[in-house]
């Protein structure tokens, strides 16, 4: 926590859902983001053990005010993953009914994946802002991995979900994936000013985060110089 923002990056299987074999294998990150003055916070992608995430907030004397969803896949929001039921949004809302902030293009996918009601969802467009106490969180629509994937800009950090990893990007061959949209989303993220620190949706690299300038330099997804080259390499 710094003077202005409460920010925690939690790794599944290690920091929460400890010893859960699926959580440990999938190495998802969830995030807690909030205002240390008002003590309000949101959780990003609460899958596997949402009660553990609520306990982490309570231990820090923070109060859950909402959920931010990067995209609808069960390892991020709960549901069924290859026949395995995963806890997530439904269980979280049962314990703490709060708004769930989704991109409007992802709303139906989230509802079908999790079984939560449409009234639980607050739909957003690109560049909307969710205010958590005095902390603004900017929502960036970044389709490609899914139609309504979104990333979050807050206090010099980019919470990138499965759009951008430190090495690689999200797959585009799942239902709703689109390599052309992914290329466009990656180019827009690469052009962000201020060199935010990238915090991905999975720990697929040795480090849990890195400056965007370093990711642009080292990540192979930024090597293609055109959409055609990207299609050939990743389409």
C-alpha cells in the first residue's frame, strides 16, 4: 500500500486457494485495489476461493465495494472448467452482494459462465471510470482473447488480464477469440503513456510484473510489424 492506493497482487495456489490443485496449476492472479482512506476496495477476477479474498480484505481492514472482471473464463470468474466446478462470482455475491463491473460485450458471457443474474452486472464501455473511494480506475476495452476483455489502469499500473502477459498474449482460438482484434488491442496498450507497470492475469513468466517499456521490448507479440505478420505468427 502506498499513500494513495491499496494494491495487492495475489497468486492462486500460493496466496489464496492454497493447495487447490487446479488453482496451483493455472497460476491465476487476482487483485485487490482500493482507497486506504475510505477503506473501500474492489477485487479483480475472484475465482477458486473468493472467501479467501474476502478474508484478505478483512485482515487489511478493507471493505469490498465491487468486483472488476477482465473476462468470462471460469479461471477468472468461476463456473465449469473442463468439467471441474470452480467457485467465483456466484459464491462471492452470496457472501457480499456488490456490483460486478463488466464490459458490455462480455456481460452475457459472464452471466452464462457463472449463473449470476443480469441485475448483478454493471455494464461499461471503453474508457469508463470506476471510482473506488478517491481512487479512479480506468477501464480499457481490449477484445481479442474474448469479445469483452478489458484491462484496468490505476495509479501507474496496468492490470492486463489475459490480454497481455509479460511474455505472450491471451489465446485467440477459444470461442469469441479474434486475432485481428487482439493485434489492435495490443497496439493500443503499447501506445499507453506513462510507462505503467504491467500486472498480468497469470504468472507465465519468472517475474510477476514489469514496466510496459520492458514488455514492449522483450515480448514476442510486439515483434510483428503489421497485422498480416501477426496473423501469420499468432492467428
